[in-house]
C-alpha cells in the first residue's frame, strides 16, 4: 500500500521536470528567433538608409562644385574635400615632363680607357695655344739681352707646363710662394725643378696666350671674350661631342644661360710672381 503511492509521486515529479525543461528549451529558441528577426529588420533599415543617402547624393543635394567644375563632398570640418568621381588612371604625361635625352657617353668618347685619353679628347687645342704663345714671344723677344731667355715653346713643353699647374693644385699650392716649389733644400718638390727651371716657368706663365695678340684689338670691339673665344668654343664643342648631360641638366641651367655678367678675377700668388718677373725683365 505504501510503495504504490511513492512510485506514483516519483513518476509525477519526473514528468514535471521534463515539462519544465521542454518549456525552457522552447522559450530560448523562440527568443533567438525573435533576435534574428530584429537584427534582420535593423539590417534592412540600414540598407534602406544607405540607399536613400546614395540617392540623395546622386540627386546633387549635398554635392558642391570646385573651381575646376568637378563635383566634391566636404568633410565635417568643412575644409577636407573629397571628389565624387575618381581621377582617371590612364593619363598621358605632359610633353614638358618627358625626357628624350639621358646622361651618357657619346660615340666620340665611348672607347676611352685612360684619364690621359679623356684629357686629350677635351684639350685638342694645345697646338693653337703654342702658336699664339710664340706669336706673343716674338713681339717681346727684343726686351731680353739673351736670346735663350725668350726661346719659343713647343707642344711638349706646353703639356709639361699644364701638368705642373695640375700638380700645384693637387698639392694645395695656390697660396704658396712659387719659388718654394722649386726649393732644393728638401722642402720643395723634385718634379717641379726636374721638369723646367723656375725662370722658364715664370716666363711661360707670362707669355701664354690663347689668341693672336696682333688682331685682338679689332676683335675686342665686338667680343668681350676675344682673348679666349676660339679656345673656349672649341673646348665646349669637345665636351658636347664627348658627353651628353641629358635634358634634366639642361632644364636646370636654362634660366641662367641668357644672363650676362662681367668676369671678376682675383690675383693669386702665382700670378703676382709672374707679374713681378715681367716687371723686372722690362
């Protein structure tokens, strides 16, 4: 009698627990479905708002036009500007930004192998300098008591003179007394007094000329650079034939080509020594 009511009570309790669990599971699924439905509704509303914004932007209500006539949007700061349509990606580059010539060696100097060969390509007028220098020497040779003191020069000696000038620059001798370079007490340079004498060096430095002094006066009336015009133009021609600087360099120096300025010179210790030597001989 007592066992049957107990079993019946347990069965009812188990049935009640199962019903409660089913109700809980069923309720959570219903809530999830409602949340999904609400999210879907929000997504639809946001898409509708974006479509409305796009349509309003296309209609031109919030679009402004800049100075070039392009449609733009302004940011919140009313300063930042956004173009409505992107720029074209395939735009042809302007002719002023296209370089046709690049830096390179020309065929005239392409086979050069040594620095001496490069130098000879540029300084092709040594014989002209020798000729013009000898013309001037003949005009002043009567001022010297001995003929050997006013002896004419040649291309070999002229190359040696230019080489000594290069060495003087290499050894930073621009502010040094020229006589110190020919010193034989161990403070001078052997290559200088082994190449030529001190007086011969000063004589050549005084007499070196780059044009015919007999016709210079007439040429100076129309050309301020008459004393070096022929050598100057030949040197520039050699540079152009040897090397192409390219359009970039030409575009940088073009504004300065037409400027005219008088050449200012400053006497160095070497020039002062040559002038002093000339005054003593005269």
